[in-house]
C-alpha cells in the first residue's frame, strides 16, 4: 500500500509532463497541417470555381452550339445561305408559337431536304413548318411525319410541282389533319397506310383526298398498314375484275372511276354482297380476299364515303392542321421554348467572340504538343517537375491524413484517461483509509492488556519447553 501511495504522485507528475509535451507537439503539428489543409482547400475551391465557370459557359452556349450544328448539317446538303436564314427564322417562329424545339425543327428540315430535291427559296422552311404543325395536330413525332411528307411527295410529285410545292404541302397537312380528326386515327397510322399503298392509286388517276378518305374509312376496323394493303390489292385486281364481271370501271380516257361509282356498279350487280357465293365470285374476279374485304367494308356506307371525300377535298391549306395544333399547345412549353430560343440568340451573339478564343487555345495546345516532339528532354524535365510537385502534394495529403487519424486517436485516449481519473482518485482515497485503519489497529492491539498476558504465557511456555529440552545441559551448568 505504501508502494502504491508513493507511485501515485510521480505517475501523476509524469502524465502531466507527458500531456504538456503532447499538447505542445499537437500545436506544432496542427499549425503545420492547418497550412496544408488551407492550401488543399484553396486548390479545391479554385479547381471547383474553374470547372464551374467552364460548365456555366458551356451550358450557356450549348443551345446555340446545337442549333448551329443542325444548321451546318443542312448546309452540307448544298442549301444556300439565303435559304438557311429563312429556315432559321421559320424555326424560331414555329418554336415560339407551338412550344417545340427550334433545333429539332432544323434537324427535321435536313430529312426533308434529303428526300425532296429542287426546293425553291423559302420552300424548305414551309415544308418543315407544315410537317411540324401536322405532327403536333396528329399527336405524332416529327420524324414520322417528316418521312410521311417525303413519301407523299414521292407519290404526288407531279401534282406538287404543278401547284407549287409550298401550296401542295400546306394542302397535304390540312387534308391529313382533317382525315385524322374525321376517322379517329393518327398521323403515324396514315403514314403507314400510304407507305403500304404506294403510288398505285395515284398512277390510276385517283386524287389524294379520295385516297385519304378510303384509307381513313378502312382504319375504323383495322390498322393503317392493313388498310393500305387492302387498297393496293383492290387496285391490282380491278383491271381484270371488270372483264370477268362484265362491268366498266374506267372512263373514256382509261382512268379509274371514283370508288363510289365502282361500288354503286358492284351493288347494282350483287346487291349487298353478303352471300358467300358473291364473295367467291368477287374473289375470283379481283384475285384476292383482301380486295373483296375492302369492297364489302366500303359498300356499307357509300354516301358517307362520298361525303368524306368532299370534305377532304375542301381543304386547300393547312388551316385545319394549325387549328388542331394550337389546341394542344401548352403555355409552359411555349415559355420554355421562348427562353431556349433567347439563349440560342444570345449564344449566337457571343460565338463570334468565343470562337477565336477557342481557336487560339486549341492552337496553343497544338504548339505545346509540337514543342514536346521537338524538345523531348525539356518535355521530360517538365514532366519530372510536375511529378515531383504532385508527389510532394501527395505526401502533404498523406501527412494531413495521418495527423487527422492521430488526433482522433489522442482524443479517444484523453476521453479514456478522463474516465479513469476519478477511479484512480477513489482507489487512492481507499488506500489512505485502509492505511489509517491499519495504524489504528496496531495501536489498539499494543494497548490491549490481554495481548500482554497472552504474550507472557507464550513466553512461559517457550521457557518451559526450553528447560525440558536442554535439562541435561542446564543441570550440568547448575552443578
């Protein structure tokens, strides 16, 4: 107990000195690592600021870059600058009016220019605008409608050239939008129908509005592709059918009569054509069941078909398409499109300033690359210096990490020492109490009379035992 008591104070002083030395070392290391951390923080903030500025500039210029890239693709097809300016104007006007992307508008014009040759001044913009309006009116994507317009021009090119391509594409948009509304179909289905039909009906002299009415009526009970297939089967077999049936389906010029006239003649010969014998006869005459299916479907309502043909023929412009498209415009889309177009226009104003700067930076990088090839030793020395700097930075980072871990460990040890200190105090106090109790016990023991009596008896017993053991020696000595 005395040993423990003597070790407590020196140990406390030793731990105190150790704590002072540790605090002094910690302050020095903290001052050192603090400078390193500030340096890393400045590097991080500087790098983030630089990257952020670069991304901000790139983000601000991105709409203009994408728009100009689309214009460049159209220009690669040989489109003149005047036509590009007209296309650019049409793209912004259409985007602001219908809330669509001006860049997508220009991209669609690339497909139109590829599919349709010989577009005069302003016609590329008109074709693209008509395609966009029709896509919005019929709830179809621009790409599908662009392909549809190209297909229809391939079929009706003579009519388009005769009446003017711009006027023709407006009529196409108006009639297609009306057909979609009348027959509850979509622009994509109409495109599939005409793709399967091909140019057979136009070659036979059938007007575009009649073809649309027939295909639209058929789509009440089938898809657009099926409707086109049935109509094509009918056109393939109608020439032979008139000979086998003894009916005349062409006029004096050899052109095919309107579908309503053909249906009236067939109904006059076969009635409602609901009998199996009538079906077999017609199938044998036209050469396929697809053609007979078309006849049976259309013959149910010849008057309705005739009315539909007239309504579609009355559409000479794309007013109906614009009306339907305007009804679907979202004001929020218009606002977003207007903001995006403003960014494009602002970017186009800044590009003449930024492009030379980017060219200079690219030239500078190329110069450095060329110097690296010309002076490999110098380039190697620069690389070593850069590597040494990066290595020193890595060492500083590792040291900062190590100090951080050590600080966390020292903080934990201080917590443990703080928790143990009260226990040591209690142990010391208990030892002091025990030491005092032991001293009191000694005093009491020596002061108690019974203790002296017991000691005397013990001494007497020891003396008697000694007399017995050494009796001979004692007798001789006494003698």
